[in-house]
C-alpha cells in the first residue's frame, strides 16, 4: 500500500514503548517500528536497582509487555540494531546494519548513557555502572555473594538504592559523595539532612565532601583513593554520577545543540516531523521555570504518550508536574515540582514519622519532597497542577486535608 504511513520510534525503553502503545490505542493504523539495540524486549529501569539487583525478582519482571502482545499490536520490533543516523532529506532512519527504514515521522527516545569517572582505573574489573539489564546482572552477581567491600560513588537516588541493596545482601558499603550531605543535589539540603539521620547502619559508611582521585588495582579493583589521600579498600565499585543523553547519531548542527535535544512545547525538534521524548528531550518545563531534561520514569512514560499524540497531530502543549521517587534503606522518598532552595520552606511532620518539605514562592506551591509521605506528595501535585493558592499554616498542619486544598478554586 503506497500511501501507508510509517512512524519510526528510535529507542525501546519506557518512552519508546509507551509511544508505540499510544499510537495504536489512539487509532494509528499504519506501520510502527520500534528500534532497540540491547537485544531485549522493551523494559523499565527502576527494578534494576531494587528487586532485580537484590535477586528477589528476575530481570524479566521489568519487561513492559510479552512478545505476543507486541505482535498483537502489529508493532515491528527491531531489537538488536543501533541507529546510525536520521536521514531527514530522504525521510528515513538508517541503522548500523545498513538497514534503511522509511519514516514519515520519527520519535527519538534513545535514553541516556551512564557517565564514567575521568580518573585512572575506571576500566578495571570490578568497576560497574548501572543502566541496562546486562549491567544489573553483572553487578548483582557480585553483590549477591555477600561479605564484599563495596564502594558506591555518587549523590543521587541510584547511588542510594545500590548502597541499600548492597547492605541488604550482607556487604560492607562505603558511600562516597562530593556533597557535605548525600542526596543534597537531588532532594535539597533540608530533606538530605533528614535522611542522613535515618541511614545509620553498621554496614554503611558515608564519606561525604569527598572526591575520587583514582580507582586502584592492577587487573581488578582493590581500592578507591580520595582527593584527601585516604584509600578505601574495596572489591566492587559502582559509579552512579548521572548520565549523558544518547544522541551521538544526530547531526547537531541540523538539530540544535545543548543539554539534550531541544524541542518545542509539542516535543517536536527544529526538524519538522522529528520528535523527542524521555531522557533525551530538552524541553521547556513551566514547573521548573525554563529548559530542562528529566531522566525519570514518569517523565519517560508521560512524554512517550504525549509525543505519540503530537505525531498524530495534537497541538496541545506538554505540561506535567515533574515527579520521581526512590525506595532505599526501607524509606520511600518522593519529589514533585522543583526543589527551590530560594523559596520559603514549610515542614509538615506526622505522628508516624513521615515528613514533607514544601517549597512556597509567594502564595504558590512550587515543589514538595516527602519522606514516607506519599499522600502529601500526591496532594501537592494536584495543588501545583491547578495553580491553587496555599496557606503556609495549613500546609504545616498535619491534620489539614491537602487534597481539599488542591480542589479549591484557583484564586
């Protein structure tokens, strides 16, 4: 059928998979290609640093759908071929194998690549990053032996989750972070201080305000030397210092440069018909106050669905409250909106020990961080979505029903 359209989704993670599903559920009847390079069915990443890493669940639990489901949706899966280039002049996606796929529209959802330390020893055996299923299986095989000396480098949620998993498995863990208090750059100083008091464990040593100078060893890692000169003996190192957007296949002079791929309010790039979603999309986020790039599960899911509808012609602007979460050391942490240390901070404590930190600018809630306070954060998201005015005393009062605040008319 010569008039059949062909939509190509490059990247088979959360964003790409949700986009393919949405195209079908919203009535797109022509060809959909979903391109991945890991040789696996599309999967989500959060379990890789939690139950799959510990070994309580197999990695297959992360699969978003079974093979038969993708076949039933008539989504053409190409699961072991890397994108080589996007040929906009000919309307095609070119894969590393040489295969050319005609593309009327393209969604780029290739995710990120784990950053590595620029220090000697990064390539030694026993030094790991955690981004893929293969990474999870390799690191998990080591951690599940137990009684190892494990060093985790990084100050974000991934570092916290791997440190937690390694402790659970009976290892002695050293957590190294450049910040004075771990997670400060993620949850803000107020909540980071709250969490640091809850991390007390005989299996965990936190070395804050520290920078790695080298990873030591001959064939395999034996230690990590800090800028202070202190060497931490270790058998396993996990480097969790963030990610780079995976966009090396693009002509940046054509698509624009920056932190990720710049897109407009519909997630469309400077090249008409080429969209981006998830970790690679550099978009204007009204809740963050400018251009940003989110590497979170929720962002990938929501933008994948949104981009699919934009490819089908929707003119709606993307506008979702940013949200992410982490489970580690028996604690649930959630963030909604932006952590703005220049705003007024309102603390809300519950008798259960749960605590929420709200960031208020004028009479508007701009962000919230909750420690075991899931209901508070859900209500905070509703307040931010509606743009409702807030009263600081009401926020701080643990007896206030925050859901009612979020449902009140916008003043």
